[in-house]
């Protein structure tokens, strides 16, 4: 590239540069110097204190309650660096990817930067502060909790009211006023995580030395107009000195050969942050471009885009897709029936199947975080997901996250980082937010994975739902402040990236919200936009328990990690349902009682309990004992898996159907939540040790492109099979086989019927009329039903098993004795396991005694045949024997 440089840039300007990496070991100390140690950047104070053996592992046991003093102190990080090798360069630019959060940066005792926003990248010219030889850089972090409290007190003084929520519910064991600080909101606690208000530098930090000009970065959007793709490129550079010409070489692999662009610089372009030196609209014939498709819809073709300027080359991945949010009337003649709310990708309607993404850790320094991120995205793509919602209480994710999501075909619903709170709207806060949104959207807009931007999580719903009682702060004033903040955000987002839709909130009523002035009277109106649905007072195993929205972006139910995960993070003596440690890890208000009531509405109360009544559960000591806890955790995963399956299929079966009231045409099912930040009862389907819960194996079945779902219509107790096909092509000449099995009769069906299915239509859900008599409700617990779709070669294309709603009515001794017959190592990363059973084996669970990174091809399944073969897919190779595996079912798991 040096040869090309001398050819392309003859005597224009001096372009030599080099980078000094400042990551690695730094000294840290508390405000009064009583605590000192050696920290690591990227990192955070909690991790550094643990690394220096000043505190215990923050995530073990009840340690999350012991270290509030860490967040209440001020901390300083410092290190020395030498610049003897930099004397030939006239300028130095300090880059800090992220400061968490209230920080003052100094070089040689000269302040160069004040930061009050975790979500902003910093590029600061430090040339005049450096000296030859040894230099000292220091970063002083103020307590985030004290800073937030100070701002909250000032706000109340000047406005005569508090800004809700003042503090989280006491069961969170969290910190107050996170809405006053532009920091990841979950770090002050949430209903699925502890409070660790970190300080530190979670991202990269380095100094770029250069002479007159520095090429920093570039970004772009893609847009399809008629027969051409337009790539709108922005180049970011800094320049000092006289006006001159700066040349860029641009190339897109397989599409655009290298070509040159020249821009005339202004004098002294940029003195604090990088600036746009030039823009260019590149056109490419659409017939030459292979589009990027979401997972399950096509390939994820990514081209390499390369830019060279001033001797520096930057390479990135570019994908081509279009996005449209359709909000037309369901019936233009009857507007009150509501509007559609679905997305088209590449002009094709897509049913969004996915989950909600929270940060992978409370601490962003661990090198394992990238590995966790990749594992989780692999796990999402592997089970058929095509979208994840980056939830608004965490942080805007890393470049590596969005790049990997694009490779896996995972679309991103991108919340702005505002969640479950109202926020200030004074000038300083709005200016701070403006910088944040401009910085992040400019960075994010190039990623083909981005589907939609949303202003916040649940803040509109909070106002209309009167979540908080605040004196002297009327609902009308809350609405005005809300609209002031998110209208500004909307304008910034759409100005920077007009190629993707923006919605004010999630949930919201979409365009209806806008027409109502920015805050709907009922943000949960199922006839518009998206909804969040949680209701623990209904039977979550019944299809008719759920509303029928246009789009469900949050829904879910809690479960516990299994014993194998929990005992890595608590003492075995604390493995009890209501032990102090377990109680402190349950952050869901009412969760301790609700979980028991929901589980034992379907599964049997143990015989050791003196009463089998739900109202007497609190009297049964055995139920909450160490002896029963492992069984209870297994039961909780059964409940979660079944509830998620029922609700998800309820949404999927309405994908192209609307009833007389206009309900339906549901095109989105995104459950809460994919992952965990610690080991605790949460809504996740993958636990903190990256072990798939039973529900994640169920996700593979419920998100399959071709699926069949069997439910009982409560109107007449008839069986209703629904065949769902998300593929673009129809499927011809299949057969649906329905079998009824009795627990007492074992594996031989008591009833079997076949139904020819001439055509399974593409991108539809279609009911099949069984023409069967109504089922007697009193007999439902005696049977289970199996439905299969198979082709002319007798290959099973899709299947479903309908179990009784009240499993406690079944004699568990009728369940099969399941065993492992054989195990075969196919290669270093793949094992095949053959299972057998003598009778029906519900919720069959296969375990490995050795910790592994990977997943089974299936688990938590119902065996209705004598044998079943599954595979263990390993992300990291390991040697296993048949003795490392065990299997159980509802009859005997964890007894």
C-alpha cells in the first residue's frame, strides 16, 4: 500500500502517522488513597478490585449487597507513557471509545476533557499538552450514584417535583435516580439483575500521532431507487494547516473497482472531534448486487468496502437491504379496525421471530464477553431467530456485535438507551442527548442488521399507565416533557438515517401515536403498533389466554437455572427456594409467590406436602427445601417452555388472519429475554453459564419456518391444528397424521388418522379441519395428541405434541423409563446419542456431567416413539464418553 500511497498522493501533504495503544495496566486509587491497585483498561472498578483481591467475586452469593461503597467512592486511574518516538509528529489525537461515566481526563495535570455520557466517543487534540519523554494521563471518576442523586435533588428544588421513578422497587436492592445520568440504566439494578454502578473505561483508548491530516473513519447508508443501489458515504478526517486537496480511494469487492475522490479541506478542520470532510453518493446497478437477507429468508451476502486516504486503509463489511414499515389500514373502509404494523425487508413481508437482548455481563471488561456475545448470537440463529431487540436499558452494542449479527442474519430492533423512566428536558440534558444520538446513529446506520430505531422502552406506557405517583407533576406535563425529548431524538435519527423507520417507543401505536401527538391514550392498543404482554394471573398454557396484537415485542415468564449452574454462584446450603441468598436474587415483585402458583397450577405438589391445595403452598416446608429445589427448578423450566410455546404459536397462527373485530395479522413474536447477567430466576432462555434452558430448545420448535401447532379451541373443545409456513415457496403433496395416545396404553396410539394436505401455501398460517367430535373436557388428562406433517418419502417435516393442561392429574408411574443406548463420536465437535424408552417419556432431559460449550440438537422433548437420536454440538472440542451423559424425564428428573 505504500507504493500506492506514493503514486496517489504526490507531495500533497505529510500523511505519516502511528498509533500508541494505552490499554493494559493502569494504577487505580480511591479518593483518599486508602485503596490502591493495578487495574486493566478496558475494564471497570469492580473487576479491578476483585482482581486485586480487595473484594470477593461480586456475583457470588450475596456479594452484590456488600459493595455499595464502591459506587459511592470517587476513583482515579493513571499511567505513564513515553513519546520519544513521536517527536516527528506535530499533532496527537487522544481517542477514548467510552468513559463510564462522570469523568475528568488530564494529561500532565492539565484537564483536557469532561465527560458526562457513557455513550459518546471522544477524540481530543492533546498536542499542546504533551512533552518529550514521560507523560502522565489520569482519569478521575466521580461516584455515579452520588452524581445522580445530586442532579435529582437539584431538579426537585428547581421544578418542585420529583422525576420518576425516584428509586427502584426495594426487591431490586438497587440504586436511585439512574434517569439523571447518561449511563447504562441496568447498572443501577433491574428486575433480572443486580446493582453494580461501574466506573471505568470499557472501550479502547489510544493516541494517534500525525502531521497535518488524519483520516479517521467512514460510514454510509444504502438505498435502492429504481434500478440502482446508492451508497451514501461520509468520510471523517481531521486537518490542520493550509487548505489543500485530500484524496480518497474507494473500492467495493466484486462491485466497484478502485476509484479516486478529491476533497478540498477547510483550514483547521476539526479541533475536538472528527468531522465530515466529504460525502459521496455511489451508484451501483441493482442487478449486480446480491442482497442481504435475514436468517431463514436467504443468504447474508456481505461485500468488503475499502477506503484508503493519507496512507491509511480501513476495511469494513457492507450489505444491501431495504426496509419498510407498513402501517396501512386493515380495512380502509372501516378505519376503527386499526392499522397493520409489519416490516418488509427487500420488499418482502417478514414475520419477526426473536427475542430481547440485554448486556452479556454486568462488567464489560472481561475478554470472555466477546465469546459470550458470539455464542448467544449463534444460539439465536441456530434456533431460527431473525431478530433481536437491543433493549433500551443497557448500552448501544459494540461494532463486533452488529457485524456478527449481520453475518448470522439477525436483524436488530435498536432502542435508544432510555427505559422505564421519565427523563429531564432541560437544556444541558437535551444537549447531552443530542451528542449521544448523533454519535450512535452515525455509527450504527451502516450496519445491514439494523431494522428499526425506537426512542425508548415503555416510557410512553408508563405515563398512561400511571406507574408512578408524583406530586406536582401532572400527566399533561409528563406528556409535554416526553414529547419534547423524543421528538428531538426522532428528528436527529431520521436526519442522519432516513433509510430505516423510527418509532417513538416500544410499546407504542406507531403512526397512531404520532397522530395523537406523541403519546397515545392507550399504548397497548392491539389494533396498532407493538405491545408488551405479561399476565401471571391467567393460564399461560391455554391459547385463549392471550391478546392478539399486530406485533408482540415483549412477553415472557420466569424460570430458574438448573442446579448445575446455580451451584457455581451460590453455596449449596443456599440452594433453597426461600433462602436469604435466593430471596435476594429474586428481583421480580411478587415472583416468589407467583412462580409457585403458576407452576403448581399444572404440575404436582410433592407428596411430602400435607395439603395439595394452592392456597396452602406456603405451609409446605419441603417445597422450599434444599432437597426439592433442583426438582422445582426443572419444573419451572417446564412451565416456562410450555408457556412460551403456547403464546408464540398463538401469535404465529394469526400471521395472515384477521377476525371480524379486526384483530390479528400478527407479524412479530419477540419474547423476553435471551440471556442473563447473573445466575438467578429470570425470564431468559439461556442461563448465565451459557447453558440452554428447556425453553430455548422449545424456541427451535416454535420458530421453525415450517411448523404445526395443535391446540384446543375453548369454544367447543375441538382439536385445531394450524400449519405455519414462513418460507417463500409452497409445499405440495404432504400428509398430516394425528395420533391420540393414552398414558396407560403406552406408545401404541389409541386413535390415528391421516389427512392429505395438497398444498401448504407460502408465508401463511392455515387451519386444518379435522371434522372430529368435541373432546370431553373431563378426559383431557388421560391423553396426549401428536400431530406430524410428512412428505411422500415419509420424512417428518414438522410435528407437535399437545399435553394435558393439568399434568398433576396424571399417574407419573405410567411414564417411560428412558435410557441412553449408545453414543458415537462423529468428529471432535459432534456426538450422536441414541435414546430409548418403553413408554411415553414427557419432558425428556439429557445432561452432560462435564461443562461444555455448545448445545444438543434437541432436549426437553417428548418421546412418543421407542427411540430417538439427538446430537451434541460443541463450540469447543472435548473428549466425552457415554458415562458422561445421563437422561431423565418428568417421572424422575432431579428426584
